[in-house]
């Protein structure tokens, strides 16, 4: 595997970062998750915009222009002969000392990894995922805004651990005010009486798949609402699904032991899954 690291394409074994890198010491950095389908990069501009916004929000200057970053991403795919891939650009504060002051970090570290990637949830796209509402809360927007795709994913990992211990596939976060936030690595939607409802994006990541699904739903003439959701809305939904670059559109069939709808992926979810698949094959930056 060939990795981009600070201006060079190197074999994985040579892609080494200092133990004094603040990405490692403090989770001080940002990242993206991007997919390529059939040689084309899906929604590249939107992912680059979010990467640079995430960096700006934490006062981190990425030492490449967006156009240069786009070229690096394309070249990483070429170097690895990948057409269907998951791409992971990472920018850390760089090498500093053991103190947390970013002023000690002279130069950000820039990494791009690309790997082959298939359907993340296998046959669960046909059968639906089982999920629980976890006790750990998504970071409140008053502190580290969840809109920043930062290297601090510990809450998400704790949520995943909770789901693992309960033997289910996915974790659903609430925020500190008792509203549904999102999944451990994806956004959440419910369908009730033919209307799609998803939480606003103050307390979760502004998912690009979420945005694409909202566009698709609107083009199908389905009513979409962005409003706060609680336990009641989850437990009484006709359908629930999550969206993310890695997960794509994935149906949820059970939450905290309650069966959602008839326990099978619902008709609107299935329509959106199909339309999203079509979009991933059609759109994209060559
Ligand atoms: N929420 C979190 C916490 C995520 O990590 C992700 C993945 O990037 C998403 C939501 C979904 O965002 P996107 O659709 O842009 O991948």
C-alpha cells in the first residue's frame, strides 16, 4: 500500500509519524472519509470543504490548497490502482513537544490513505441493523462542536464499545439536552406517516451522505423535516435508517429491543438506498 505523507508517496512501512505528533499525543487534528466508486470520487468538493472548515474551526492551517489536496487524493488512488475505495485524508497539528501548546508545532502533518472498500454492513442492508441508545453523550456544541470532524473520536468509540457489549450493530447518540444526535459514525433519520425527519446539525456532524439523501428525497417528492427527535420518535417510527460515507444508507430494524415498523427495511428506506446507489455510480470526480 502506498501512503501520501508530507509531500511524498511512500510504502506503508515507511509512512512513519513522530511520537511527538500532536495528532497522536492529543488528538489534535482533523480528518475526512471519502469514497471512490468505479474510479470516480463521490462528492469530493463537499468533503474538501468540510475538511478545510474543520481545520479552520480548530485554527489549523492546512499547508495545501484544496486543489492540491484533490490532486494528492487522486494520485493516492492511482498509486494504489484503486477504483472502489475508502479514502482517509488526515491533517494533524504536527510535531511539537509534550506540552499541548500548538505554537510549538511548526508544521502540520498531512496523510492520505486509500484502501479497498465494499459494503460495510454486508447482509444487514437486506435485514436491517440492531441498535441501542447509548449512555455516553455526543460532545455538546458549547465545547468541541460535533460539526468538526476532529481526531477526537473517543465518545464515538465509547458508544461503539457500549453497542458491542450489548451485542448490537450500531449505537445511537443523544445530546446533553435529550435530543437524538446521530449514530457512532453516521447520521440518523426516521420515517413517520410518509414524512422523513432528521435532527438539525448543531449536535452532530453535517453528513455529506445526509445532504445527498435529503436532495434525493426532495427530488422524489417526499416531505423532509429537520427537527429535534426524542426516544418517542425513535420507538414509534415506521422506519429508521442511518447514513454515512462508510455505511451508505443502512436500515435499522430494532432499537433498544423495540421492533421498528415490521422489523424489515421499510419502503422509503429501500427507495432511498436504491437511489443513493445509483447516485454513487453516476456522480463523481474522475
Ligand atoms: N456522523 C459522524 C460522527 C461521522 O463520523 C460520520 C462520518 O463521516 C457521519 C456522521 C456521516 O457523515 P458523511 O455522510 O459525511 O460520511
